[in-house]
């Protein structure tokens, strides 16, 4: 019955056009007839197709725990509602975005989608709208999104997903930015990084022959080269290798404040040896050490000279850590 309703609306829109664009109204009417759980799957289809460049029956079935037959039904329903968005591609046994692809059923902005990717979520909300189902109000800091246009983020995500090369125009803050020849580069993305303040893409850089991070908001343009990447995260040792960051309260804090910090990080002071500070141990990828030190506002000076009220922690194993995050040390 639902498929018939959608087909009827599309037929009316095509052969008996109103004096205004009815497509948005048609989609809204169609969505009103669809159950919440089905609507979430349709939104997932649109989101996945746009950001990864392909969506398959297996993707939908695996993400929502439904049968392949049910997933096929959802893909067909999506194509009925937004006929020009997806094209079936036999070589990948899935659907890819069509030339006329447009946002139709869900919010595709990076500020909405990237947190979902980071948390590995298939849906962005529940059927309860703004009702606090736990009865507890939570707010977050109103930080700038620092993200480029969704088309650029989509190209980066597609390259990482499909393991292909990507040509980008990048605005660096380093001295190399003065050289116009370094503005355009070819990278091979493999992962995204969320530092809590901004997003980066971890990629092999063909210009410097190494793996490094690129700030997403500094990418001016991105173009897929449709060439397979020659590297992968398996070759990125600073990404695959982890190290233990050892921290302790700033030496200029009194014993009461040190005790509060240990409680804050779920540690206890070293009762067996009062002359030896207990350490707060954090296992982290070597590539993420600098961001971790920044996020925790760690005093990275050699003599611990920063204000302990603002920088409450210091590094215990500096000699071990500094070679992998030299830029974060003062």
C-alpha cells in the first residue's frame, strides 16, 4: 500500500505538475506514512551512499540486523521516493550516488554525520523527539564546527572507505605554505581523527613520502583520482603502534589538590611509597600523543613552569614520549 501511495504521488508530480516544486512536499508526505524504524534505514541508505560512495544490501542488513530480503525492500523503497539519487552498479553489487544526487531524507551536514561515524551509529535519533527519556539535561560546549563543505568531507570519506588516492588543495599553517607548489597534494586517506576541537584525516602524503594529519577545515577542494592507494594504515607505524602516556599531578599543587586529581582520574596516591608519585597511565596511539597532551592541558615544559591551576598534570616519561609528539612540548 505504501509503495502504491508513493508511486501515485510521483506520477501526479511528473504528469500533472503544480505551479510550484512539489518534490519536497511529496517526500514529506511519503515519510509521514513510513514507520520510524523504516525511516531510519532509509536515512542510513542516503547517508552511507553520500559519505562512502556506495551502499549495498549487505550494509543495510548488517547495520540493522534485518534479512537481505528486507534490506532489498528498503533500497527499492528509497529509490521510489528519490528516484534519481542512486544508481545500481553491477561491478560493486551495490548502489552509488547518481549525478543528480541531492539531500532528501536526512541531514548530511558534517557536523551531524561525523559524530555518528565516530560513534559507529547507524541512526542519529530516536522516535522520542526532544523528550528526555532519562530525565537528565545534558549540554555541550558551543565550539565552532571547523568543518569544510559536506562535499569535501564526503570525498575524503569515500577515499578512505574505497582505499583510493585523493587530490586536495590544502592551506597549511607551516612555512611550506609560502610555496605555491605545495598547495596541491595527493594523499591516501585511511582514518579520521576527532581531537574534540577539530577533525583531521590521517593519510599518506605522496609529496613528503610519509603519513601525517591534515585538518579537514583547511582542505579547500578534494577530487577522487579513481586510482587505488598504494599504502594503508598497516604501513603507518605511528598509527598501529601504541604507547603508555604516564602523567602525574603538577609538583606545585598541594597534597589536597593532588589527591583530588587522583580521584578525578580514578587513581589512588601511592600509599606504599610516599616519596614516589602514583602515575595516571593512558594507552594511546603514537600518532595521537600530541592531541592527548593538548586536550588534557598537560604542562609539557621541561621545568614544569606553566601555571598549575591551568595545567594540572605533567609528563613522567617525557624521554619516551617526546620523539613522537615533539611539537606538543615546550
